[in-house]
């Protein structure tokens, strides 16, 4: 049985002695060489490395494994330049950037990082299957420190892409000095497909009043108003901007739910249709 408390004690001890990052990587590599098992997940194309570390079993970042194990080769500059995003993935990525996906500038080119709670593992694997051509490794599970509130261990599943020129245009639109913003041309950028994936990431369905709430707390009031106006003008949705503590969210009225369901039900990932009340 996985004893995560021992894991955190072990790594806290290592960091308390101020062990260098290089030493930790070398130590990690030695332990990995001790016992590594390669697994292909049943019913999917996801490849997972399961590692036995003393008393622990956990998934390992393929980037770390690449130090000691043969894996997917790095792309050359010419190969990176050949990769382009088809229109459907561009539209999806616009919606995801409005939601949980983050862009990270890596030297000349940005990469995209995808992360979800393990509750939404099926959805995260769906996203990986869409973008796996652009990725150096498979999804990984990260375990957070034991919660002081309830004593539970929470976890997330994530993956990231290569740093690629094909992400530069969207990154430059959505990031200003490293901070995520709403592009001024979001009216032109946001498609029904993008809206579907934005709801997958940041949407919530209120069963009591049958309203859809978009969690836009990371954006300014001006930017949230811009998004609300786009939803109203482009998709004919009745929206309001509501204060949420010190931030703002968008509420799509129950009166607009039939419009939203008709627009998105056939293009939204099936495991996320509950966010439309379906």
C-alpha cells in the first residue's frame, strides 16, 4: 500500500539538508535504475512508467526518465518548425488558455502545460490524445503534501508540450510580460469549439438554478466584462458578471441553457457534458 507520508518525510529531509538539484537528479536516476517497470494502460495508448522506490510506487516524469532510459527523442529545430496546429486544435487551445492551460516561455519558443485534478483524469487523457504529437512524454501524476485540514493526499495529473514555434502566436496574444491576459481580439478567436473546452476547464453547473458559472477569477474586471460581452454578442447568451470575494465570475442564465446545450452538446467531450446539465 502506498505510504505517501513517508515520501514527503523523505524528500523534506533531503531538502532540509540543502542537497543540490543535480545531486537529487543523480540520486533519483540511481533509484530508478534499481527497479523500473514499463506499463501500457489498458484501453488507451498512454504509456506509463511505474517505479519502485524503497516502499513507494508512483508515476515518474518521462523527462527525468530520459536521463537513464531510452525514450522519445528530442526534436530537431527543423522538425519543430514543421509542426503546425490544425484549425481545430487552435480553436481548442484558445478555449483551454481561457481556462486551466498555461503557456511557459522556453528560450525562443513557448510550451503549453496541461493539468487537472485526478478526478478529471479521463478528460486530461482526452486532451493528451489530442496534443500528443506535440509532447515529449506522457501524463504524470503529482501528489501534494498531506492536507492539514482533512489529512488527505490530493493529486493532479499533467503533461506539457515541446517548446514550439506553432504556439508562439497564441502565447503572444494571451501573455503580457509573463502574465495571462485576455486578447483584445477574443471575439474573433473564440469559436464554439473553444467555448466548449473553456467550459470543460472552468465551467460549473448549478443544479438548483440551472445556471452555468465560468470561473474567471484570475482576470481583471475589465477583461471579464470583455468575455461576457463576447458570449452575449457572438453566441446570444444572457450573461452577468458577479463578484466572487475579491474577483469576478461569469454567470450564464438558465434562460440561455437551451442555446448553450444545442451549440455545444455534439462537440463537447462526453465526460464533461454534465457541465451543461446533460
